[in-house]
C-alpha cells in the first residue's frame, strides 16, 4: 500500500504554501499522504467530513485551493453537478481536482462526463488502488468556464 500511496503523491506538484481542500466520506485512504504533502510544502489542508450534500456545499472563496480532493462523496450527492461547480469555483486557475470513488459505485463514465461538462480539462480515471478509482482533472483558465 505504501508504494501505491507514493504513486498517488506524484499527482501533486510542489507549491510553497499549498492549499488543499479534502472532503471525505470516512474513506481515510489518503489522509497521511496529504499530511506529508502539506508538511513538505508548508501548506494547509481544510478537512471537511462528509455527512450529506450540504457538507460539500462550501462557501469557498473563488480560486482558494490548488487541489480539491473528494473522498467517495459523489455517489451520495443528489446534485453532483452543483457540487462539482462549487469545486471548480474553489480551485485556482490550473488547479486540480482529485476524486476517489469506490469501484463498486459503478459510476466511472458518469463522473468523467460530469467533469468534462462542468469545464474541467483532461478528465482521467486511474486504477491505482484495488477497490477505488482515482479521477483527475484540471481547471484551465479561459478554456471553458474561466472563473
């Protein structure tokens, strides 16, 4: 597992004062890795435990985070598009969203389509962990929604 978490860590670029938002549904899979990234980059992580849709409806400032990580929450949200739009707004231009979803949720293509429809660029699904998909995408300034 340590090797897989080290590969997961490679999804992150080094930014001094990195700002990460992590909304997690008790998955806890990447918490220690995120802490390592935070310490290395003298950054901060805003953790939000996911209870229901309203947990993910944050009032983030536009372009507040370099990375947003959603830990197995989309399958439990009634309005996934609204949640992803909020995350898009919260990301810095050229920021990244990383979504962890259980393979058993069977929503791989739905999430890829949602990411693309919201305006995220280069949506991708990585099969690194045995029972978890990792979705990645990037917010590119002026490529779509621009915010």
